[in-house]
C-alpha cells in the first residue's frame, strides 16, 4: 500500500514546486516588444545624443586621429631598421626611436581626449534619457502601473539605462577607430608584401563565422540577464515592502525560495554570457598565433627585408588587436542593445493617458457631479460598474453606501478621471471630464482616500501638497480640525520627516493628515472615502464637528460607514455589486424597505449606542 501512496506524493510535491516556479514566472512575465532592429534602436537613441553633438565630434575626430597615428608607427620602424642597416649610421636609429616615441605619446594624449569626450557624451545622454523616462512614466495612466511591479519599472530607469551607458564608458566609438585601423592595416600590409599578407589574412573567414555564431547567443544571454535583473528588483521590492507581513506569517522561507529561483536564473544567464565572451576571446587569440606561425613558415620560402618582416609582424598584431576589440565591443553592443530594447520598448507603450477631448455639449452646471450610464471595468473580463447613473447638485451632501467591493471607491476614482470609462459620461460642474485638463479637473476636488499615501517630505509638505507650504496656513488648518494634540506631538512638529510612504505614522494619523490636506486645498468638492475608518470614535466625534464645518458651502460625496454621517446626508445612494439599487433620503429609503433599511436595521442598528456618542449635538458637552 505504501508503494502505491508514495509515488503520487512525490509527484505532487514536484509538480507543486514546478507550479510555483511557473506561477512566479508568469507573474513576472513581461510582454517584451520584439521586432526591434538595431538600426531602429539607433534612431531611438539619436534624439538623446544630438544635444551632445559638439562632444561627439571631438570624440570622433580623436578616434580618427589615434587610428591614423597607430598606422604610422610600424612605418617608422621599417624606415629606421632598413635605413640603419643600409647606412650603418646609429643616428638613424636614434631619430627613428625618437619619432616612434613622439607618435606614441601623441596617440595617448589624443586617446585621453577621446575617452573623456565619449564618456561625457554617454553620461549626459543617458541622464537625459532617464529624465525622459521618468517624465514619460508620469504621463502613463494608473492602469499601466497596476500591471507592472514597481521594481520592474525602476530597473528600466536604472539598470537598463546603465547597460546602455556601459557602451559609452567602454569606448563604443573606438569601434569606428578599430574599423579604420583594420582597413588601414590591410592596405599597409598588402602594399608592403602582398603574399605574406595573404597568408596572414587566412584567419579572417573562421573569425567572421565565429563572431556571427556567438553574436545571436550572446544577445539572448544578455536579454535574459536584463530580464532577470528586472525580476530580481521587482521581487526584492515587494519582499522588502511587505517584510512586516512576511515575518508575521513566517513566510521567510517561501520568499527566499522565490528569490533563489530568480537568482539562479540570473546567475545562469550571466554564466552563459561569460562563456560566449571567453570562447570568442580565446579563439581569436589562437587564430592570431596560427597566422603569425604561418608567416614565419612562409618566410623560409619567401625573401623579404628585415624591416619589412618587423613591420609586417607588427601590423599583423595591429590587425588582430582591433578584431579582438571589435568582437569584445560587439558583445558590449549586444548587452547595450538588450537594455535599449527594454527602455525603448517601454517608451513605445501606446498607453499614454487618453488625450483631453474637444469640449462637447456641456451639461447642466447646477449639478456638481453627474454620472450617466457609466460602465466600467479594471480588466475587460470583470466589469465593476453597470449602468451607474447619479446626479449630485451643487451644495449637496451625498452619502454612498454599500457592501465591500460594491464599487464605491471606484466611483470616486472615475470622478477624478483616474481611469477611462468603458461607456457613459462623467460630468463635473456640467463638463465632461474627458474634455477637461486633468490638473484643472483635479483642482476641483479635495479627496480623503481610503488608503492614505504620504509622500517623502515633511508633515507640512504633506498637508500643503505643493512645493512651498504656507506654515501659518498649515497650522490654522490643524487647529480648525482640532487635531493639533495628535499631529504636533513630535519634537520636530510640522517639520517631522515622513518616511517610507508614511510608515512612521499610524493609519489613523495618516487619515488625520489627509483631512488636513483636504481642508488646506479648499476645493469646491469634497470626497471622503471611509475617511474615518481608522480613527477611534472619540477622535471621530471631534472630527465630525470640524467635518460639518468643512462640508458647509461645499458639495460632498462621502463613502460612509457610520450611521451619523449617513443619516444627515441630503441623499443616500445605495450601491450593490456595481449597480445603484436605491437612492433617496434616509426616511424615504427606510420606507422603501429595501437593502438600505436592511443594512440599517442589521448592521447600523448595532451602532445606535455609538451614534449617541458620535452625534455632534451630543458631543457639545465634551468639546
Ligand atoms: N485597481 C484595481 N484593479 C482591479 N480590480 C479592482 C481594482 N480596484 C478595485 N477592484 C475591484 O473592483 C470592485 C470594486 O472595488 P471598490 O470600488 O474598491 O469597492 P468598495 O470601495 O465599494 O469596497 C471590487 O470587486 C474590486 O475587487
Ligand atoms: Mg473602497
């Protein structure tokens, strides 16, 4: 019996491991744009190189000059040796040596200029590229980021651009110099001694084949390296941001298993690339020695002057040097191209935020917010909102209620046009949101979201949400909301630094900060999404009074869970599974005896005692 039990068990264990590996791979899968041509990538890079034209020409000039100078050196040797043998004058050798040294030093000087100029071009162009990518990311719709792990995006801006920069720091332009010297060397050798040169060139065809074969594989290896780097960064990022939860649930082992899988693929891809590099180097070296040996053998049957022999062998070395360098640079080029593919693949994402449309027929501007027949889905397969219509008049207080996942937060996101609708229209003060500039639209709103995000900066920066906080006003806002004792109890007060997306503030404190932010903004529409869910009922009661004042003279949409907020609203909209099922005043809805009255009686009735405490009129005594 045990023999029957064990095999399926091991099989299951294996397949679960495989399943995990596959899931991990699927999660990190990138739809890499294919069909990039090398020339196409060059066209993409050019706009970033163009501003560096001056440095680029200096570098090019220097490359050509050094290549030319290197061709002169063996000629000097040839002249000095043959002349001194002919004349027996040691002064000839002296002059030859001096000229040789002079040329060599000049070559190095120009070489310095060339390396410096190329690096400057690369560093500047890549800095521009990084800034461009960063700005581009800012123009992408929210939906794009929900499909991309953060680490992957970061990798594009950092590591992938670095791979491109490597091309410059390794002296990519030298490839041109290499080519020039190669052609020059061939011409020189052929004109010095045609037959000897031909013997030397016999190594060419095998090298060409080798480079051709290695090229493709090296590029594949570099693609894997770049892909694995992105995966690794994405994985690290998620594990570090979730470290509290990972530790709390003892998931460290599973997590390091995942990391290990990615790390191993990264290592293997690196090993592959190193292998191709080594094969290429060794093969070229071997071929160059064989050529030299062939020339030595040929000399037994072929007469040439001593100077010619010295010059030819010296050119032969100069012949293989650029070939070997070219092959190495080719590898680097493959690495850079693998990075470029990813960077420009991102930049080609046809997902820029939908453009602002031409103003169409405006609706009635006495409605502050209006949704008509709105359908919406985050992912095409799973619709979230179905034919939602609701109108909120200027100055009204509207409560949005409904079970978790019914689409309340989604409606607030659509009002701000954070996502594009599948069908229907959203109007704000009578204007279709797709015809408004995003900034203009969003200035009309002050939002206290469900998940408060604090950005890097001080507490004051976070409340003012713009570059230069008016500290006086920030302080007034805090006073008005009556939360100074809760927010300003740190030694640095308003200048307390916010760390790690606000992890040094509690969820409740973050919500209070979001309240201050909303009040500071002073916008005509107030949107509160379960804004007091994380504060205790005493603090909430304090906030309630301030909130009532905040809502005065403004239109407000409140996603509420507390009865007190709901009951006092002008209109209550009840949402269920993405549909508006009821709409009206508290009394009206109670009479309807539908979902609202059910929710009211079941869940909210429990709160009755709480309501008495929270009711602003009953808190007067404590205030
Ligand atoms: N960014 C998102 N991507 C995909 N689905 C989402 C996203 N945000 C919310 N949803 C889904 O949309 C539905 C409505 O969510 P939401 O509007 O947040 O509900 P509520 O705020 O009423 O609790 C839920 O089923 C949720 O799973
Ligand atoms: Mg919500």
